[in-house]
C-alpha cells in the first residue's frame, strides 16, 4: 500500500490554466515537502510546508495535518511547468529523518 | 537557496567495478542522506548519516554499499562491487539537525552499470 498517494496521476493543461495537485498520507507527520522533477531527472525543491499555507511565486501549498493531506496549486501555468511533481514526507518516528515520496503527478502544459 | 552539489553528474561503469558518488552538502548541515530512483520509478530512501554514523538504512542499502564523510569533506556513497540493478539516479540531501528539518537535494548522479 502506498503510504503517500498523489492525485491525479497525470494532468494536461492549456497554458495559463490553473491546476491543483493533491497528496494524502497514511499517518500523521510534521514534514511535508513538494518537489518538481524535470524530464531529465533533475530535482528542484519547491516548498517546505509542514502546516498551513505557503506561497512561492505562482505556487501555493496548503497542508492540513489533521486531515493528512497537502495540496499544491499552480496558477497561470506555463509550458516550462511541464514535468513531474512529487510530494514527500517524513512518516517515521525515528531520530533520523527519512522522506517517503509519492509516485508523482505528471503535468503537461500545452501552448 | 542553499545548494547541494553532486559529482559526477553521470557515471558509466562495468558490472563488478567499484564506484564512488560524491556529495558536497550545504556547509552548516549535519544530517546527510542518499536516495535512489530507478528510471521511471519512485524515489526511495537509502540511508541517513549523522555524526560519523549511519542512523538508519533501508532494505535497498545492500552490504555492497557504504557511506562516509571523512574529515568534513565530501559525503560519499561507495558501491563495491556494482551490479546491474544498481543503475539508477542517486540523490544526495542534507539538512540541519532536528526532527522534521527541511532536506535540501542535489541534482543527482546518473549511474549506469553495464
């Protein structure tokens, strides 16, 4: 069973459209991070958002810990936003931090 | 923001050889991590490292794997000997001490084992 579930699995947008990506997790955590992975594999950290709402440019993340979910809103999408969006969280109780990743949402923005 | 560097970006080696992947973490970070991503698959945790010791490792961290950070230099992942299934992109990360600290990731090293 996937401990971190992302939806939708894929998404096609027209340029300038908005998008909402969802992430849900199996147990409570206080560490949620969103990443963007380029088609070539390079990983870019987007937002660290363990709770509440956080914004960076056109990206807004909202995490509701008690409901075990986090979302990433992309506004005014651009072609360069195409790629895979990953959410990750620490689901362990151990002293060393360890991120568990979702499978990702693949986003394609068309002109 | 803080940057983690990884060297090399690509490495191609023959099965059975040894390989060392290098990570230059954020300068004041004390926790270090390796993650593995096979092409088209999910990113998975390998190991974390603090104060000169492995704190936790996953089932993917085989006996052929080892990590170290000698004298505060690069944080390294060594695989000896390599196997075909070790082909993947390996991502290094670092963080400040503290539970739930944000992890900063490097761009990855693509390892191809022939």
